[in-house]
């Protein structure tokens, strides 16, 4: 019997339910049940005992049932019954939980009850008590029939081998209909994590709580308690529970009731009903109905086919837990697992392996300015390109955000660098994302190893460290890990937390570098350059902390402090006659430009200081346009609309084409220092480029500022080629604000003589020591 098929026990119960739904009086019910039990279990004897009375039995001639023996067997005092014609029969007893003192027992000559037979007897006892209770408490015959119908529908869907989720949904839908509550949840223990319950089917759980309730610790909520304590749990004050599920408590759940779901006699989950209705109290019959229901769920789980299906479902969930939902790539956990195995392989065979840690450059800018949808599209497209650029046997994983990792099995140093180059090249082409064309670069850290001396986590961390180096070296490149890099990462982490404190405590000051007007020799503008007065380290150079501030987003708060201060200071200087037309340039990082807040920040800085908008120049770098010209242009236009002027900083070092210049509302080009430095050597490529840039600017009628002018020779050559303004140590280093008026006056006095055109003397940039007179 027991081996007649995996659905055998549930079929038996389906049949039993159909049978008992037709009878109403307790005596006939009990009779049907013992008949059914003896048949289903092939037992010589079956009996129902209530307290000290045998109320129904089969297997004995009429009126000759040995009451005392049966009662003793039901109490557990007798394991074997001597039956005429059957010999020694082994006894199996099940409590009818809902009805105190009621027990169902069978006895058969070839004992050895299987697990499934034992649960069938429990299920049969359950059906009996449920039918008895419902005949007593559920007065309405129709209601009782609904209950039984629901149960047989569930049994039916199990017997017909419906997909597991359908069976489970039939259960929760059935419970919802029977109890009439709006919320029902069926939870099962996560086999991979026995302290956690998975919500495998539910009705009426609000959308915003599905994530929160999909995995809950055993013991949480009524469902968690029922599973933990293996008993019925009822409350009409949900929030007063020892450990309510926080989201549900906030959602206004008042009353809830849960029963354990068992497998092989042990609790493996729970079935919960709940409501927000005030004053809801669960009656004994409702408690009974839910208990009966859960017993059927238990039987469904005991069914071999269903268990298998459940395991498959869990495997699927496991796949999900090891892969990234967006790209479908392995996630960090799976990557580390593969890496650990590759290390073992490497150890055994002495073959090398390599890990690449890849982080997109300025992804945050794309994400913040074009939205998460475009950001997600970009990440998927990047994932595709990286995978295509590598061999099929390499593992590409997404670690989170815009971080990816690559495991190159059996790859030596050379092969690894070739692979890193291939990845970088694959990302070079712009990404066509429908509405936007986006450029994105990547920084890659590379580490190779042989054997298993280093842990998988350590290898990945080393590659991560090298990646940071690649960022610091200017992005869009790979850097090979060296041991010395490790403590630099630690320093970086320290610097980040110090930087946050610095923003809070306003440890920044702004210095100003004069910009000289070539025609008049006057200082008509300055560039605001931030300085960090570190409490321990003294003045820290922006080159050290600006890149980190950009990566961490700290630049947004920092930049707005600089902007406000520069506007305030310049407005104040403009009150001096000599500086009445002074303007100021403030650097904006790409990250700041992506910030929707920027426009309001600029406006506030202007109105707060009274500085006219035309006296403010905002410097942006080309990298901004490289990413997405269309949205960058839109942002710059709205800034322009405030009346400020815009400059392209470090012009000529970016990757963009010159074509964008005509599309952007730019007023000033700042010729990068490297071109100016090149002018020292006659005929150098950089020197020639400077002339080209200046000619281009002239043709577009743009103002030009040459950066990093360090010698008189450079200054003269630049002016000869039409450069209108000059900035550099040759004139002045950036200076503290209290020094600026004097420095400007000295410069003006010195330069306005203009004979010879520009002074030669220079001593360490100390302008006061410079004298043309
Ligand atoms: P930048 O915008 O290109 O600023 C010019 C840098 O060149 C300044 O370095 C300046 O001191 C330096 N410099 C000026 N003349 C000469 C010269 O003749 N020779 C040489 N070798 N260098 C010269 P600083 O102040 O260290 O700033 C470095 C970078 O940090 C700036 O480059 C800018 O990109 C960034 N930065 C500074 N302040 C801010 C800020 O408030 N916000 C943002 N986003 N970035 C800032
Ligand atoms: Ca600048
Ligand atoms: Ca610059």
C-alpha cells in the first residue's frame, strides 16, 4: 500500500474527505473513519476511542470489541493486540488534536508502519476531529461543505501533480476563503538556512511588505512562533507579540493566528491568517479549521513528489541567491566560491590564475543625471561586452553597483594583461541605449597568483586595491597589484572618514590664484582653489582629496561650501576700487553637475553674496561631455540661464571631439598646463597643439586662459599667438585671501609698465619679490 505511489496518502485523504462531507451525525462519521482507516492501512483492526469509551471499531464481531484492551492500546500501554484470526497485531495510535480525549488507532499483523502511513493516520485523525468539530460548531451545513470542499480541492491539486506553487497557492487561497481574513501566508523553513522562514505563498500581503516578509527569522511573528514552538499561536494584539514582524506591526495588523506545518512529524513551517480588523477574535472552530488545513499542507509536503518539487524550487531560489538579478552574472558569493576552487586547482597543478577587479569610471554621473533605468541598461550592456571580450571559461561576476570581477583560470601575467586590455577596448565604443549614447570607461586592478597561499577574499581585495591605483592614475586603465599598495588603501579609508569630518567642521579654506589680462596687465579674475587645513597634517593639497571626494560624493557638500565662500569673498573685493570688476572661477566636478541641487546652490551663492552672475565663471572638465553630451548640454544651458559664464578646464586633455564646443554654451577655454609646458621646447608636439587650441578658440570667438604659465618665454609666446589671459606661477601662486589685494596691486604695477612686455624675474613664485622696476 505504502509503496503504491507518491500521492497515495493524499489520495486516501481526498477520498476520506469526500466520504465524510456527506455525513452529519457523529456516530456515522466515526464509523466511516474507522472503516476508511482500516482499509487504507490494510489493518485488521481500527477503532475510535473517546476518553474511556470505544465509540467505533472494525475488525471484531459485532458487540465483541475488547474495550479494555483497545483503551489500553489507545493510551499507549499496549503495543500489540491479539486478534482472532489475525494473531499479534502491531498498534498505531493518533490523537485527534481538536477533540480532547479522542484517539484513532489501527492494528495490523504485519506491523512496520512507514513514515507515510503514520502521517496518513494522523491526517485521518485530523479529518475526523475537524469533521466532528465542524458538525458541532459550524452550524451552517453550507459552510461546512465549503471547508471540506476546499480541503478536497487541495488534495486534488496535489494528487494531480499540479506544479508546487499552484498547490501552495491553492492552500493559501483556501485558507483565505475559509477564515475570511485578508492576509494569509504560508512559510517554510529555508533548507539552506534552518533559522529562516521563506514566504512560499501568500494572499493579501501589501506590495511594500513583500520584500520584508519574504525571509523572516524563525520565531518572528505569529507564523514564526508557530513554527518554532510547534503549536497553534493566536493573538488579538499583534504588536504585543514578543517579536512581531516590524513591517506588519506598522501596517496595522491587529489579530493573527498561525499553525505549524509539519513534515515527518517535525515543524517545517507555518500557515498564518491575519487581519487589520479591530476586535477580531478567532473562535475555537476557526482555530480548528486552520489546524485541519495545516495538517493537509503537512501531508502535501510529505508527498514525495511535492518534496522534490520543493527542493527544485529551493534550488532555483539558490540560483537566484548566487546570481545578480540585473545582469544574470554570478554574484560576489559565487565568484568567491569559484575563486576558492580555482585556487585549489592552481595549488594542485602549479598553474597561475588571475583576478581582475573592474570599476566603471564616473558611473555615478550617468546614474544620477540620466536616471537609474539608463544606469541599469548601461550595466547590463557593460556586462555583455565584458563577457564577450573574454573566454567562455572565465568567470565574470557583478559584485554590486558598478563593480565587476573577472576570474581568469590558468592565465599567467601576460595573458591577464592581454585580457585586461581587451576588456578596456571592448568598453571604448560608446553605448547606444536607445534614448542616450553614453561613453563609459573602466579602471581595472589586476592580480595574479599561483597556488593557494592567499585566501580568495584577499586576492579580490588586492585586485580592488590595484583598481583604486588605476583610478588615481587617471582612470581608463589597468594597474597590476603590488604589495605596497595595500597600506595605501588603508590610508584612503582613513582619509575618507577624515574628509567627512572636515566638511562638517568647515576645515576648508579657499585660496585664489590671480589671472592676468594680457592686454592690460591687470588682475581681472582669480581661480578659487580649495585648501584643506588638516588638524594634524597641515595644509593638504586638493590633488590628494578631490578625487576621493568625487568618488564618495563628498564633493557635493564640499563644492557648495567653496562656491558660497568664493562668491562672498569676491563680492567683498569688488568693493575695492582696484578690484571693482574682479571675477572668480570656481571648479565644478562632474559629480556636482549631475546633482539636481546645483542650480539652486549657485543661485543661493549669488543672491547670498550679492555677486552679479556675470562675475562668476564655472569651470567644468571635458570628461563631462564624454559621458553624455545631450544631458550635459541641457545642464550647462540651465546654468547659463542664470547668467553665469562657463569655462572648459584642462582643455585638450579629454577624449571628446572638438565638435561639441559648438553645441555647448561655453565662454572660456582653459589651455591645459601640459600644452603650455610644451612651449618651452621649440617644435614640440604639445607646443604646436597649444597654437592649434588658441587658433580654434579664436575662430569660435572664445576667451582663452593659459594655465600653468611658469616662464616669461611661455607668456610671450602665448600672447603672441592670441591668448587673452594668463595664469601660472610666473605671475603668482594661489594665495590666501588676505594677501590677494596686495598681490594683485603688485602684479598690476609690474605688468602695466609693459616694457619689456612681461617681467623675467621670479623667485619661487613669491610675487612680492618680483620686480620689473
Ligand atoms: P585645476 O583646476 O587645473 O587648477 C589649477 C591647478 O594648477 C592648481 O592646483 C594650481 O595651484 C596649479 N597651478 C597653477 N599655476 C601653476 C603653474 O604655473 N605650475 C604648476 N605646476 N601648477 C600650477 P591645485 O590648487 O593643487 O588644484 C589641483 C586641482 O584640484 C585643480 O586643478 C582642480 O581640478 C581641483 N580643485 C581645486 N579646488 C577645487 C574645488 O574647489 N572644487 C573642485 N571640484 N576641484 C578643485
Ligand atoms: Ca580649474
Ligand atoms: Ca586646469
